[in-house]
C-alpha cells in the first residue's frame, strides 16, 4: 500500500513538473507555480473521481451506459464553471474554442488513463484471487493424499498386531506401544507442511522396530543407514516412512530367508538422497497405493525440487528419491 501511494505521488510530481515547465513561458515563478498547482489539482480530481467514485458506483454496479452518462454529466458540471469563471483563460488559452478543445481532450485522457489503471488493478487482483484459490486447492488435495496414506499405513500395522494378539504373542503389547508413538506423529505432525527431518527419520526407525517385532524370515538382512541430520533440515511428513513401508508390504522379507531390505539416507549440500532397495517375488507385481500417493505428494510439496525414480529389476525393487531441502 505504501509503495502504491509513493508511486502516485511521484506520478503527480512528474505531471506538475511538466505543467510548470509550460507555464513558465507565460508567467513569473510565483504565478506559474500557483496555476500549475491548480491545473494539477483539477487533473487529479478528475482522475480520482473516476477511479474511486464513478467506476465503482456506476460502471461496476449499473453498467456501461449509465457510466457514460454519469461521466458526461461530470464533464458538464466541471466545464461550465471552469469556462465561465475565466479559469481556462489563465490555464489553457486565451481563445475560447481552444479552451473548449483543450479541456475536453485533457478530460478524456484523464478518464481513459484512470479507467486503464482500474482495469490493470482488477486484473492483478483477479490473478491474486486465482493464485490463492489454486494454492488452497493444492493444500486440500495434499491433505486428501495424507488422509489416504494414514489409513493405508495403519491398516497394515493393525493387521499385524491383530495376528499376534490371536497368537497371544509377547510382542503384541510392545507393538501397540510402538504404534501409539507412530499415531502421535500422524496426528500432530502428519498434517503439517513440513517437519524436522530428524522426526521423520525417527519415525522410520520406529516403524522398522515395529516390523522387527514380527520376527520375519529375513530380518537379519534389514539394513538402515542414516547420515547425521542437521537441525535446520525439514521435510514434508510421511514421505520417507511410506517408502519404507512399501518395502515391507510388497517385498518378500516376511517369508523369504534370503529376502533383504536396504535403506540409505544421505545429505550433501542440503540435498537429500534417499534410496530403498528390497527383494520381491515376480508374482507380486502390485506397487499398491503408497507409491502413487508419494509421487503426488512430491509433486505438490516439491514441484521443481525433487527427482523420483523406480527401478524394477529381476527380483529387486529399487526407489531413488532426491529432494532439495532449501
């Protein structure tokens, strides 16, 4: 707002300078300044009356015809006292027909310029509204994606706990405790735009601990490597942990003694490199909704700052993710 006011002041100072320059040909300094101020003030009155009164009251509310009529009436109300008071003689010209012509041309130009300014301003406002609506739409879609991820995540874990509880397994209570920690994260941090990267990596560790309680066939071949994370590093929540979950859900480590999961996170120059690799059986070709949701979430959270690649080789499924964290 302050910038706009400054721009307007500078504009009228420029117009005042141009008027003053022409007045100095006919008048002394004091008279030239006085007449320049009067003409500049009259011009400003015409422009702002149109911008703040006639356009919003008549053009926006009652249409073009009423607006044109109101401008014509405004012209007459200004011109009659301007002409018969002799003010035009001092400001424009000594010849009556030239006073009429000059005043009319100046009036039309000021009306057109102020109307054009209003039009440009309306265009900018519309752009801002459109951008705000677009951003709100993106946020809503992102929350929808996260709301899909959380049940998907919980459904698999609760199934595991249910199976262990039927067997009255000693690990069932510990799994419930681990799950409560994960739930706390989902409820309080999962809906934020970004969270400390350390929190997300801790969630990954909690999730792997939860899976290890199930005593899987290839649990000895689960490898997790995480670089030291700086405190200022942040990331959109539920991306990394859902990639890890995908390894367990669609891999074969639960029943294959030779199955493996390899998870590696490194950070270099504030760029995150995250890679997951897991064995799988050829019969299991389903990637589930997890990968699709992660790709959509990355598209919204890091539109021009990420790379996501999938390499599905012979019995090995590999995902590589790169995110610019700044």
